[in-house]
C-alpha cells in the first residue's frame, strides 16, 4: 500500500466521524483553528520566509512571488476568513424539498457532504486554510496537495490546523496533506478513486488542464480566467478607465483580473486618452491589434494570435478595437474561458444583450471583474471559481460543496 493510499484510508475513517459532527462541534474546531493561526504567526512567517528565499533563488516572476508571500496582515485576513465561515449557516442537513406522493409516501431531499475532497493547488498558502475551513464547515474531509514552492508554509499551516482539530475533539485526519510534491504524487492523487469523491484543481491553466485530462476521479474545473472588458460606444469613459485600472492593476496575478480589453472603435481615441495614463502608472505592457496600435503608438507591442487566448496573471493587457457589440461578443465566445466578463455602457438594451448572450460564470454591467469572489458574493471564503456548468458554477462556497440524498417517509407502502 502506498503512502497516498494510507492517507486515503485515514481520510475515509475521518469522513465517517465528521459527517455526523454537528454544527457546534464543527464551529468549535474552526474557532480553534482561527485562534491557532493568530497565535502561531511567527511559526508561519518563518516557514514562509524559507519558501520566499527559495523562490527568489529560482528567479520566479513578481506575480508568482506575490501569490506565495505571507505577511502578518495576510495571516490576519486568513484567520478572519475562517471567522466568517463560522458565522455562515451550516448547509448540512438542510431539507431543500419535501412533497407528498399519491401513494402516501413523503419524498424529500436533504443536503449532505460530498465526502472526501482532494485539492491540488499551486503557490498560494492561503488556499491551504480556506479550502480546509470550507471543507470542515460543509462536513467534508480534505486531502491537500500544494506546490513545491509553498511546501514549508503549507506544512506549517496544516500542522497548526491538525493540532487545533484534535484539541476540539475532531480527528486530525479531517485535514490531510500530501507532503510529496513530485509529479508522481499528483498523478496518483488524480487516480485515487477508492478514497476520493471529487478532485478540485486550483491554479494556472497548465495545472487545470493536466488534472482535467488525466484524472479518473470526478473533477470540478476551476480558476482559468481569460477575462474581458468591453467598452461600449455609449460608455462613461471616465468610469470605464477607472474600472479597467482596478480590473487589471489591483492584483494582476489573480484569476478575476482582466486580460483583454475590447473597445468600440467609435470612442477608442477618447478612451485611450483617459485609460493609458492609468495603465502606464502601473507599468502595464499593452499587446495590441493593428488598429489599436495606430492609436497607441510605440508604447504598445503587436498582439499575436496566442495573446487572445492567454491568461497572463501579470501586468500585461491585450487590446482590440471592435466595430460592433456583435464583434465583441463573438471575440469573447471564441477566446473566453467562461470566468468573468464585463461591459461598460450607458445603454440599457446593450447591457441586457450582453448579459443574455455572453456565456460565463459571472457577467458584469459597469463593474470590475475583480468582484468574482466568494467573499464579495456573500459566500464567505471560496474553494475556487468553477468555470464549468455541471454541479456548480462561479464562486464555490459551502452549498456548492454539498450533494443531496433523497429521504422518504412511509407507513408500510410496497410496490
């Protein structure tokens, strides 16, 4: 038996105990985790410093380093997110429907945990806690497998959480961790069907593609965000420039950051006068089609065909002029990943057409794509943003981590 199979057995054993733990017991465990994170800041920061030093030696790009970095303030934010999950309603046991049949049976559906959830993610240590806390509150055991760049941070965070679980009277194995960061361990986790009920990848396009194509465990596809903003001919251009700056520059490394700007050719020259200084301030590299290059000039680079399909996760923005909304919608349909898309417009008819025709998990009118987030949508922390259509779509909070079972009441009926 391999180490991962042993881990799977431990997770299955813990699943049976967590599934019957009530809301109070789960909240007590989460509160123990929250307090332990705050009390263990120095341990966490020391471990993260090792990861950061190793990352610097590897000459990783700035956006990657930002995802990896933990600070005192970020640890506080992680602990606060656990506190928010405590305050959320427990979905487990909720009866979502109940009806009487002509034969006298009463048939209902009740929310239940998914079971054991495997999560493969990259260099974002906050995911370690967010994912574990959401799984615990929704009655699911998790097996976490992070990237090698964050291994020291992740180990420390998991050890802190496991100790807190034990102190609260729940099995430490409610949160399991794969310490082997080799590709072999990832491949084995993808095929651990006897123990995993679902697998969720969180990370870049390469990771998600590898998991979707190679896993034999059911997968919820998350995260890949080639997001667009379309500036309509009727847009408030000052508002559009401010929204673009926020969507591209507030945190370029996240999946809800905008990657492609589509601008109506009618207002492009006036819009660029307002938008370009904002982007230049953040040193955003522009990759433009031929017509936008003519307006922007030497500050831009010519876009390649690959640019329209690229999730940069960096201070890079592709730019294209369009003559009609139809052209913008068709571009999004060809190149978007179903994550988040936005239109900036004063025209109600145009806004409704965009909402109706653009196929994505989140579609915005006159707002930044950066709001696609569990906390911003009132879900608390999220385990990921699903870009597929089965089971769940968009930010995945507690309810999205549940399944259901039928419950049937009878008084002797036979068929």
